[in-house]
């Protein structure tokens, strides 16, 4: 599945990471939105911004969606990630609320 098939809020977050646009990244989430990265949760605009600064945009990340499936308000992706913090493939789970992301979860790899 191509990135073009992603729901708009998911695509907005991917685009923000790849463009190194922290403000666009934060705007992709609801006010109560959160990132859950291997069980470490960063919530609200300040938390989402802190994760972007430490683990994504601030680490020079580039994200490539390899596959995606959407069921209702939940989109699951497999993605390739390249940054100064982590390089490799991961799973991602997005929950969409209206036209924003309620959450982006990166579950621990098994």
C-alpha cells in the first residue's frame, strides 16, 4: 500500500517528521493526543513536542511507510525509520479522532 492511501492525519504526521516541521507534527494531534513509544507516554502538546524533539525531528528522523491497513478509526503501519536514535523497522498504531491523531503508539518489538 502506498503512502497516498494513509488517512490524512497519519500522512500529516509522516510528512511533518520527514520535513523536520515540529509545529506541524504537534498540530497533527488532538489537544489530549499522545505518543506511546515502547510504553513511554508523552501526552498533550508539550509531551508530543518533547518526543518529536528527542526521538524524531530532533534526531534527524526520516520515516517511510512500508505498509498500512485501516479499520475504522485505527490505522496500523509498518515503517522504516532512520535517525540518530534508532534505525530499522517498527510497527505503528494510530487512532484518529476527527481530523487529528488521538494517539501514535510504537509497541515494543517481540
